[in-house]
C-alpha cells in the first residue's frame, strides 16, 4: 500500500513538473494575426487584378451563353419541325444540336475549367501580389520572432484575437501602403 501511494505521489510530482515546464515563459510561443482580406483590399494592384478578372470572366461567360442559346434555339426549332422532317434531316438536326452543345461545353471548360484560361490568368495576376505579401509577413515574423501567424479572415475558427497582435497594418507599411 505504501508503494502505490509513493508511486501516485511521484506521478503527481512528475506531471506537475511537466506542466510547469510546458507553460513556463521559456517555452512561450509568439503569435500574430493578420487579416488577408483587409491587406488585399488596401493594395490597389490586387483590386485592379480582381476587376480585370471580373471583366474577362463576364466576357467569356457571354460567349458560352451565346453558344448555349444557339443550341437551345436549334433544339426548339427541331421540336417544332420534327414531324415534317425525314429521318436523314432529323439525324442531321440532332447532330447539329449535339455539336453546338459540345462547343458550348468545350468553351466553358477551356475558359472556366480547373486548368482553364481564367485559372491561368488569375494565377498570373494574383501570384506575384500574394508572394509579395507572404514575403512581407515572413520578414516581419522572422524579425519579431513569431512562430505562428494566423489569418483571421480565413475560416480557422478564431473567435477572438487581440488587436495588439494584429500585424496587418505593419504588413501594409512594409509593402509601401500606409493606412
């Protein structure tokens, strides 16, 4: 019985030391927050790139919509005239409709697919700006000794972050944008 009591005391002491060490200032981590939405909204080049992407996206969507409308019109005309058409004419019209639908689908994939033109344009326009922001954040983190920088704008589940540890304005200043 004495042995188990001594073992329990030893375990408690060991756990106490372990927790004391883990939460001591020696093991303290430095954290910072940034708000990427706020930072990007204050970078004019990012806003211009977003506007350019929006305009080109609308233009390309109009092209896809025009082909889709053509396919729908061909189909409606086919439905109205199907009783008057021969088998060869039916087949020809069906092929034309399917071809137009395929054109619309291919164009949509070309512009908006996972490796489409919009993706490529977004990458070309946004990556340099994002890299510049990331480098500024990394420089500040290295200078101040931050082990972790969290983005409060992302869906990370941050419920509260003290404004004292928000370095968003400092990032903007480092990039040459004052607020």
